[in-house]
């Protein structure tokens, strides 16, 4: 739950500063807002924290994906490679811009397997979206290298890895663009919200234009702004910006607390016979929002999950999950888009034939079947950790 657990007087103070001016929109009203620009301040602080040149706040992580794909000029006729293990939004965003997502396999990092990228490339492939799942990095160095080799754009979906890094560099800054989510259950929350990062001025401009009806944000009055490209409205508001500022200041503390809690629980799990842990390409970069471990077989994982549940310890086996694993999305598999024409799958301009059979992702089928994932809270008092440890010991005896 992370950021939501630590909402307090700092958030209240930031939000009050906005309410005192009454200016809830991020643009214009420069006299009335009396110098309060929370979204702009949040973007600047976020870009600095991550080490990126440009940051753009938007209404959600899903919107951030769409805005980034639009900025990268991905659209009808194009294919985008996306791992089979991700939240549905990554696939939906590709379809929102009229392109078709192509499902790729994961590896022991639980993220996109760089070796599967070449196998999934077709003449229509334009980009790849590595997703840093469950708070820890994908093999992002290899993924970017393979993508570059094949001249594909890279958009990092870092909705779940805010503050996490790889070899000293923050996730979301390796690809051409990176996105973050600040929804209520993410590491930093603004209720709903998202961020787009890039170092590329052209992509930053296009994202900014698209997210606000093509406004160039150059005139003193909104009505006088220059028109650029057609866009839509994904503007972050000042209350979100204010919440984001307060939450960002807490991010390193959140991660430190989670790392400590995760380490204690991991220690207890190590005693379980046959246990393995998710392969984290750079453990120092883990934001520790989740602890993922595995057993030698699906049967044993199911059995251990049941035994843990008997001890009041909840885990997720993502092969069963309805929202994070492509083969379980029956509405997606039935091409049930909101359009009766089943756009973009039936777009006459689309020449590919993406298919979503389990046979295409053998490693995901194996790994996600044997893996259990536990959420790590920021606030886990000693007694709670002790109870979990005892529960693990008891469940292991039943295994
Ligand atoms: C949460 C999430 C999103 C979408 O973010 P929202 O802010 O909820 O729209 C996208 N991708 C992944 C991997 C997510 O976990």
C-alpha cells in the first residue's frame, strides 16, 4: 500500500496551500495563484529525483502510457511488444492509440525476457514496453540493447517501481520514455495520477501538447496559446500536484522501511525446503514493495499458498490472477474492445496477426505457476513481522 499508509500532515499542508488560493488548474491564473504552481513544482522535483530532463504530470498511469505512446507516434498498423505479466492497462494503452499489443514472455526476473524480443518482432513492430513488475527492475540494460539493435523505441512502464533503480540509475530513465502511476495503491499516491519522463525534447513537447489539446503553453492567457497538434485532456490538477510533492519527500523513507520489512520476512522463508526467490537483476535497486518467492512445482506452490492462508498470510499466485496475466483476460482474448468493430484488431490497416496463446509464453506459464507474491507494507511493527514469521514456519511444516 506504501504511500497511502503515510498520508499525514505534510499532505494536508500542501493541499491547503492550493485551496487557499482556490486555483485548482495548473495553467494560467498567474495573479490569483500567488506563486503556487504545485504540478510544475512536483514535475521538477520528480525529474530531479529520477535524473530525467523532462517530466509531465498527467491524470493516471494509464493516461501516461497513452500520452507517451502518442508522443512516440505509435498508432494504427503498428505493433508493440508487451510482457504477458503486467496490469491490463499496458495492453489497453497500446490499443487506445490504435496499435496492437504483441505478447512476449518473461524470465526469472518476472519481467520481459530480452531474449524473447527478437522472436516477437514482425515488420510492424515499432516499440517495446518493458514493465518493471512488483517494485523491482527488469533486465533493462539488455532490453534496451536488444531494442536499439532492432531500431525499436522503448517505453518503460514503471507504474510499480517508483523509486526503484538499476545499477544506480532510476527506473523510467533507461528508455526513450518512462511512465509512473500514482494511483491509490502505488508507492507514491496522489489518489489518481501519473507521470511521463523523457530526456528527449521533441518527445517531451509532443507529450505536453497532446495531454492538453495541443496548447503550446507559451502565452500569458490560455486562450491566446498557440495550437500545435490535436490532443486531448489528461491534465494533472493542483491538488494532485500538492499531494505528489508531499509524497515524493517520503519516498526514500517508504523504500527504506519496506526493505527492512522485506529482509526480515525473506530470512524466515529461506528455511522453507525447496524455496527460491525472484531473480532481481540489481537487488540494490529493489523498492521492496513486494516479496516474490517460488517452489519447485505448481502443486507445491498451491499447497504452500493454502498453508500460508491458513496462517492468515495472503499471497498472490499470478497465474491465477484475473488482471495481471494475459491468458486470463477472456474479454481481451475475445477482442471485446469498446468498439463494435473490434478496433484495433479488425482495423483494415493492420496487417499483422498477433495471437495470445499460452504456447507463446512457456516461461511465464512455468514461473508464474510456481511463484507466490506477498505485499510488503511500510508499517509492519515487530509483532506483526513476528506473527508472519511464525506463520511461515507453521505453513512450512504442513508442506
Ligand atoms: C497501476 C498500473 C498501471 C496503470 O496506472 P493507473 O494510474 O492505475 O492508471 C499501468 N501499468 C502497471 C504495471 C500498473 O501496475
